[in-house]
C-alpha cells in the first residue's frame, strides 16, 4: 500500500484482512512459545503490509505487546482457566453457541450447522480436530479463507462479490457476540494476553462488519 | 502539552504555548515519537486531515485524542485570544476518554484504476455515537431510535442496534438520550463543558460563545466572541443554549446550520432558542441581551449564577433549572416534564415505569397496593411512557419546566388495589388490570374466574398437576 498516495487495491486490502483473520485465529489456539513467535511474526508482517492505518492496528499492537511481556506458561494456564476447564467459574469458551444460544443443546447444533452449511456452499472443508465448527478459531479461519479467495478474485479482475456475501453472512453473527465475549474475557483474564486478544478480535470484527458492506457496495457498483 | 505549528507568519514566542514551529509541516506531517501529549496547529489550505490521521494512527496515536487547530480558527493578531482558544481546545481534549471500535465508521472511497481494478482510498474514520450498554436504560426505552432522523438506530431483541454506515453523526441521539448512554467519543457533553470552562478560565473579560455546526462553514468572529462547535445545531436542547451562561459566558449565539445535511436543523435550533429565551425571561433574566441573533460588541457582565453540575449532561435541564430558580415555562421543546396518569384508564401494567429511562416513574408494591410514583426532577419529557403505554390516553406528559414541582420531589400519581390469589394469598394483578381483562374476555366466565382468582404460579401448578 502506498501511504503517501493514500490508496490501496482491493486485492491488497483483502490480503491484509486475510492475514488479520489468520493471526487472530492462531491466537485462539493452545498457547506455546512457538505459537507466540509465529503470532508476533504475523503481526510484524501485517505492519509491513500497511495495517497501521486501520483503526484495529492499535488493539493488535496491544496484543503483540502483551504477548511479548507474558510468559507462554502463564498464558497457557490462563487459556485453560478461561477457555477450557473453567476453574474459578471463569469459563468463557470461544464458542458461538455458548454465547448466542438459549437452549444450549439445540443451539450448539444449529450454530455448528450454520457454519458447516456455509463451508459446504463456499466449497471449503475444515480439519476440525477437537474443535466444534462454531469455535471462534474455526470461524476466523473460514473468514480468512474467504478473504484469500476475495483477494485472488480482485487480482484477477473478477468479481469478489460472492466471497464478500459469504463473509458478511459470517461476520454479521460474529459482530453479535464478539464484543460481549471480549468484554468478559477482558474482565476475567489475569495475565492480559487473552484480554488483549479479545480486544483485538472485537476491534477487527467490528471493523469488518462495516468494511464488508462498503466493499460489497463498491463491488456491486463495479459489476453493475 | 506540546504543540507543533506550521506557519512562519506568526511569532509563537508571544503566545503562552509550548510551540515547536515547523514551517511547511502541514504538507508532510511528521509525528514525533517522543511525546504522548501533542497537538497540531496547521494551515487550512495545506493540511490534509486524512493524511495526518493515517500518520497518527501509524505512529500509535489515537487521532481523536490529538487536537488539531487550524490557523483560520485563531485570531493571529491577538496572542491572548489565541491562547484562550488553544486553552479551550486543550481543556476539551483533557476530557476525552477514548473510543471503542463501535465508535469508528470507516470511510473508504472506491475508485477505478487504469486497469479497471477497484482501488480504495486508505481508510479514514468518522466518529459516530454508539450506545454504551453499561448505562443504556434498555427495557424498552427508544428515545435515541425515535430521535434519529436517518433511521440508523433500531430496537431489536431488547437492545439498541446501530447501523454505523447509515449514521450521519448529527448528534441528536446524544442529546436525546435521557440516561447519557449515547456516546460519540469525538463530542461528549463533558468535552463541551470542559471547552466552555477552559474559555472561562482563560478569558478575563466578558465573552460570548457562538455555538456552531462543526461541519458548516465558519464566519468571522467579533472581538470577545469565541466559537464552540457541536456536531449539528439541530441537536441543541434549550438548556444547552443556556448552559454556557452558567459556566462563565455572558452571551450566547447559535449560528445557522450551513451544511445542509440536516434539513430541519435550523428550525429545531430556532425552537430551542425560543424556549431558552422564554426560560430566561421567566427567571427574570433579560433574554435579549444573553441569547442574541447577531454578534454584538460591548457585552454585559456575567450572569452571576453558576451551574452546580454539567448543564450539558443527561440531567442538564435540572442543573439549569436549579441554577435559574423558580420558573414555570412550557412549550414543546421543554427539556423537562410533568407526568399525569388518568385514573380510570390506567390498569397498573407498569409499562411506564419499566420503560422510563431515568426512573422518574417508579412502580412500588406496598401492602396489597401498587403505587406508581413520579419524580419531576428526573423527567426529561422523553415521552417514552406515553409511546409505550398500551392504554390510550392513560398517561400524559406536559412539557414544562416547573421548578416548584421539581422541589416537591417524588410523589404518588396513582394507587391500584392488588387482587389476592385465592389459593396462596399472593398477588394476582391490579384490580384495574383484571377489570380490563374481564372486559376483553366478555362472557367466558370459566377463563375469567381462573385468571382473576389465581396468581400466575398457582395457575401453572394447577395446569401441571
């Protein structure tokens, strides 16, 4: 991106967003020294791509600083406490149906089904290991894949509209629960890394909520 | 705070500012890394605000927390006026409390490049109001939704939803919210208060405040007059117009909107001015010399009355009423109200007290009775109780500033006898509500008997067992 000219191509924009989704998805993986190094390298690469001009850059940097200050062991303990076992009543798992569901049994299936249906329609398949399809990391990875396909479409001069529409479908639901989830994690995290991760995710998702609409409008105008 | 100023046409040493003069800085703003408290003074013709915003963000600054003053906003011939303006802006910035992602609306204009691929201007962000869930009254109050002229706010599933892209940041929801939950980080009542207070502490002589639209064109100011910008003059309630007079200004003027983004802004501002004048007149303060149409020289001395609080806050009308003393003045733009309930129509459903965002209306069950009481000093005349009441004509709000009523405080508006459950002795519902149900059910005596004689729990138990 050219900062002086103040412009960036649709493809570059999609690549930055793809990278953000990917890095944030990694943040919801089990913490380790290796993963921390990968995430920090990812954030550095995003800075190189021009992430700095976006409003979510500052929360991403705060996450990076928190990662650099904390020991991976402490983060791993906190990860289990908040996202796993729920010791001290602090559980706040990053799973959509746990936050949006009313009837947990039925809702877990409904939310997982929604993501699986989205994957099937868009031609993606997840290697889910132990994570449910409505786990935030899976959703962010799927969004990252959409952005990758969108970037290719822009670069080839084709229409990115269908990828953006699928992304909107995903982000609309994320925007309903991520801010509340991030606030809860922010209150309960004792180390600061997961709180910063929550803040960065919320900032990025809220930004996506708007920017995807802006892009859909622009894409429709171009093709129309 | 350290200031970086562009122009070489001003001798900054004559001002009382910590200024680093860097002529030509506007054309290529370099943001210092060695300070977290910085402000900029730039040329209107050279300063590219979007570019500066990107630079600030890249360097880790929050652009909303960094003051930018244009040279055109400063009276270069008067170091004292310049210092006062800068002091006011610094004071305003000190009241800035940060923003959340929900407050930033991305603006990315799309263009077609030579190869016909889409290219976007890199983003700038327009700060927009967003409800703060921690103090939003919720429970059905939709004062912000009702006030939005752009349809950007909606009430869905028990929560306010905000379409940021549709929001024009006109600020009407900010001044309409009775609980101060609508927050635009770039413009808060606390910042407005701080700015006027900053002027008052920096200016020794009597001074006037012209309230103007931040998006509209600026015109020349007379000596002794200072400009204070709000998102749109259409958002001004009457007590915001009186507010500066209670913080130290000796006169107030409201400029025309000028930006044309809000077609009815001038009409609304005009109505607010008329009411504010009536209020001052009712308080035996000659309004014509205090709220003026045209800026004038030779300002009168200060009012001699101070606000014991922030007149721009959610309860600002009460602050102003307390400062101005005994008045009785009514009109559609009155910022406070008096509620009355029609005894023969009200069924005691408690909807009014549920939706009341300031708890001016409160339902209190006491020993077999339900009382609905009312505190005039909390009522902002938002009319949510009237709009949400299911019984037409049961509740009325008289838009009026009545300081005697306010002084009386909370009082009971209506008492309903509560029907007792024949089985457990608990509460079924107010007798008036049961009478209303009886009218609706007509001849169905069996259903009527069950509904009116048993409480909800007992009815449920009987159905199960």
